[in-house]
């Protein structure tokens, strides 16, 4: 906010998301508002008031946070959403995904920029700066700052891994090296994804609300490309269907490597469902993808 105020008050608006997950969060949001007002910036509090349930509360909160910010940006006509994710946050993300067995796409970590909605992009300008750098800036300019208590709540995976990072750093695996791994993985993933997009464009045709792929052409590509082509095709057919991230790659590999490619090689028919999409391989080598019909509720009558 301090840098934004110095750059031009009319260019920026400040928004704080209150997830209302712990006592004191509302007061903290008000405190941010007071500081924004002192700096001459317009501030808005966005409160997550939806029901909370399930064990993946942090993932749900993250989804809600970006939805609230995106909707707010659309209301005020903002094209960019800036967040304060740091090098330390990137290192934690990469480590979490490494433990989960992610491929290059996951190990690329958080992108410094990505689209959130038509005309709205998420930008992370501090991703190359450490948390210590930002704290030092606040101290130098005598700016108040808060330490989020949930960062040390070991009910959450990220907090437990945060405790391990100093031990890993002693062996050389520090935040800078983890962030460098993300950059390298991102380069590789971008190249693979670019090739996959070209292959998809070559072998795809739209048909009856879905897609048809030339499976025989597809199976001649390296497995890394085939996985990305099928992944992109699934997203094309059902873009709003969210897959649980830790299991996304495993389920895709099981479909493509263990079922789809063998069926294409042997000329067998195949019928599977993944991420809300029905995938059918026909005997002559065509792959058809359509939105899967809703599951029928079990008949409990006796």
C-alpha cells in the first residue's frame, strides 16, 4: 500500500478479504483500512460468509478469496489484482507440490501473472522478494504490519512445512533454490504445453457439444505431450470442473497411461469418466469427449 500510494493514489484500490476463520480477523481488516485511509487509498473489506465444511478449509478459503477479489475487481473496473506473495510463499508451495509428487506444471509453483477472468489478471509483484525484505521495508518506513497466527497453526500442511524449511536450508535446500526450481520447471512446462496445444489443434474437431480427437495420431506423441493434450481437452469440454490438485496428475496418468493408450494400441473400445467428462475410445481410434451425464442417485427403496 505504501508503494502504491507513492506511485499514484488514483491508480490503486485496496481490498482485504476477511475469511472470518478466527477471532480478531475483522479487527485486523479494519486496521488495514485505517492504514489505507492514512495513505489516501480507498479500502474495501470483502467478507467470506459462506458455510464452511469439510477438511480442506484452506483450499476452500483460497477459492473464496480469489472469487471475492475477482468479483470486486469486475465491479470497480480493475484489470489487475496484485497480491503480496513472496519468495518464501513460493518455496513453501514448491515444497508442498514436491511432496505431493507433482510434475513440472505443479513444481512451477505460483505464476507471477495469470488470468483470473476475462479482462482481469492476477499479478504477484513481490514473488522474487523474501518475507524478510518486506518486513525490513516496513520497519524502515515505520509501517505497522501483522503476523498471521494461522501461519504457525500446525493443523495446516503449509504451517508444518514452514517449520521444516530452516532444517532443509541447512542442507542447502533454501527458499532461493526452491524458487529457482520453480522457474526451471516453469520453462519446461511452458515448452511442453506449447507443443501440446499445437498437437491438440491438429487432431481435434468439435462435435455434438464435445470434442473428437484422432487417437492414432495422438498415441504417436511422447507420453508427456499426450498427458497435456488430454488434460487440455478435458478443460475445453468442462472448464468449470475443479479437480483436487494433489490427485489431478495421478488420475490423469491412470486414465491415459494405464487405460487410454493401451486401448488405442490394441484397437479396443474404452469408456471412462474423469473430471466431469465422459471419454470414449472407439475401435477405429477416435476419442470422443463430452460432458458426463449427472450421476443417478442410488435407489434406496427395498
